[in-house]
C-alpha cells in the first residue's frame, strides 16, 4: 500500500484565504519519481533529442576539415603527415612566408582574385537585374522563348566550351588585345557570360513577387522605366541582389579551370592558380604555405557571408512564391 502511495501523485491544497474571505487553492508540486524521470527523458529523446545528436554530428563533420587545414597552416613542418595531431605546433611562419618570399607573389595573386571577383559580381548583379526587369515588366516578341533559352543553356556547364573559349580568345587577342588572352578583362567577360543565364532566371522569379501596382503608380507620376528600376525596384529586391552577388563572388574566388587556361602570365594569375603551383611540382610541395594561403583566401568569403546572411534566406525563398 505504501508503494502505491509513492507512485500516485497527490494534489494538496493550501488555503491562502485573506481578510476579504476569498479562498485560493494552490497545487503543491510533488516530487517526481525515478521512473517518471526515465520516461520523460525517453519521450524527449524520441521527440527532439535525436535531432540534437544529428545536428552535432553534422557540425563536427563540417568543422573537422576546416580545423585540419587551419592546423596545417600553423604547422611549420610543411607536410600533411606531420599534422595528424591538431594544433600540435602553432607557428605563423607559413603566413609570414606568403608575404616575404620574393619567389612567391601571393599578394599579387590575392589582389588579382579580389579585383576579378568583385568586378564580376557587381556587373553580374547589374546585368541580371536589368534582364530580369525586362522579362518581368515588359511584353515583347520572343519573351517566353528567351526565358526558355536561358533555362536550357544552364543544362550545359561552361567547362564543355573551354576549348572553344580558348580558341575564341586567341582570335580576339589579334583584334582587341585588351580583352584577349591573358587579360583580366577577357576573363571577366567569360565569367559574365556564364553567370547571366541562371541568375537572370532566378531574379525574374523574385521580380514577379513585387506587385505591378507599385511601378504603375510611379509611371502615372511621370517616372520612366529607368527611374522605376533604379529608385523603386532595386531597393525592393535587395535580398536577391545580395544573394546573386554572394554566390558569384564565392564561385569566382575559387575558380581554377577557366582561369588557368586564360591567364598564362604569372603576374596576372589568381590565388587558385598560384596555390595549385605550390603543390603541383612547379615549386617545392609545401602544404603548410598552401594551407595558409587557402585560409587567407577564404576570409573575404566568410566576411561577405556574415555581413549579408540576413538577406540570404529571404533572397533564396521569396522568389519561389508569388
């Protein structure tokens, strides 16, 4: 009988009557038994606890390569086999060598990558926004065919045309050397041609979410297409502009295949090409310097992502719902 009384939760009332004659009964909490705690933990784990385990496993899986490459960059030995123990040695020799070694023009590579990535991102956002506005707000012959063509072209990766691009750039160099083979301007134009299709289509869906009554009211007040586009539409679609700029910047800063074909002058090369030379046999295979250069190359992407992260979710989702 005593065991049964321990397993049954009792409700006790406490008289809190005051001078006004009103009686309030409060339930006195009872001590939970060990069986109740075990059952509640099982229920919590079955409901949400397993999700925490999956989340932590994903975090560890994502952070381990980053921690390993950071550990290699801080290891003065310069080999991967000596970096199995994370942060066994902490030394900034590899980072110092990137900026002091005369045979290693890393600052020039870094500046070239930033210039190409920033210019390409800015012009990609501007040109894609102009095209998306035209497809969304104007009605002209070939509009639907143009949208379908943009979508179909994205089925073929740009790498398939790398041979044709190389031959075309050689011919352009004979006529317009400033945008030909071995120039940053020529490489930027190639990147722009490959980025306009899918980004224009993505922006087109976002522009459709903006009510047409807004720009119609502006036109009644005397505003033209240019004024509506720059003063009304662009501020309203800022999230998708940031997302397109971020995705383009990330893709360009680490692009290797096309840049290695177009840029043949060591002084014009980017970080991706330069770091590849550190471990490909052209120079001594020093993985420590390679890791340090990769860590520094990732910093602009990380900063850009952290600054613009509040726009990313809205920019990717809002364009799919009208």
